C-alpha cells in the first residue's frame, strides 16, 4: 500500500518529533501494528486482519506532514463519550460557581448531578442510560461533573466513589445521594420515581456492568 492510498478519514492521528513522525492509521481492512521513523523518512507497519499478512510502507516526513491537517481534523471531529449530549437538559459543570448557579436557576425542578471520571468504566457504561433518561424526561435537569476537573467541588461534597449521584429539589436541598452501577440501575429509576412527578418509563432496561470505582 502506498501513502497516496491512505485516506484522511482513515488517519487517527499524527505526531511529529525532532527525529521521527508517528502516523496512526486505521481502516476496516488493516489495523496499525507499529510505526517507526528515522531521520527524514518514516515507515508504518500493519497486519491484515483476515490473512495476518504483514506489510510496511516508507514515506518522507514531508509527505506525512501534508496529511497532518486532515489527521488532526478527523481526530477532533469524533467526540469522546463524556462529551456527548442528549439534549438541552444535560449540562457540563466546569466550576463550583457554575454548579451553584445551575442549582439556583433550577428552582423546584428536579436536578440530578452525575459525578463521573473519564477513566471510569462504570461511568462510561452508565452514560447511555442517563442520556436515555434525559431524553425521556426533559423536565429533569442533569448536571455532569467531571471529577478530575472539579476536584475542589467534589472534595467539598465528599465524593469518594464514581459514578456518584446527587438529587436536588430546590437550590439548596439535597434530597438523595448514592453510588450506582449499571447492574443496580433500578436504584436510579426508583429515585426518579420518588422525587419526580413524572414516572420513569420502562424503555430504560437494566443490564449488568462494571462495579463502581473508588477515587
């Protein structure tokens, strides 16, 4: 395979260093195995997924750099799992002040705060379910709090396990808090049924997943 046959959509990333260039490449047919560069030339090795055959392509640093713009654009266009939003009732919290303001503006609306970590397997497994609930219940406000980016806030609220959830009704009223995994998702549905005037539909199913994560 020649460099010219590599499409920009197949490039996962490109990193350039003083003596080497790394090109991360992916497609439905081949998978990246090893990338190495010496001086002004780079090489990429891959293994055919079906046959297991190995191959290597060499190309100049200049040719690789021409793909850099497309590579960066392709990589940045794909949102991370925690960056996805289900609708206007799901908000990212980036500071303690934003957290306080969001609760103040919510009034008597039910607010569910999701404390999560980008590295937490249980958080990732729970997230699609939370998005589904947010879509089914536009009257509920969901606040997403990234633990690593809001450590002072999480410490003040004594968050030690992820994922962790707070239920608020009114600006300063915490009505319930608990840790929850996908295997115990019924706890989330029960809490919503208790504190929200609209019952949770049965469209959100329960499935087992990873345990909660201590932080």
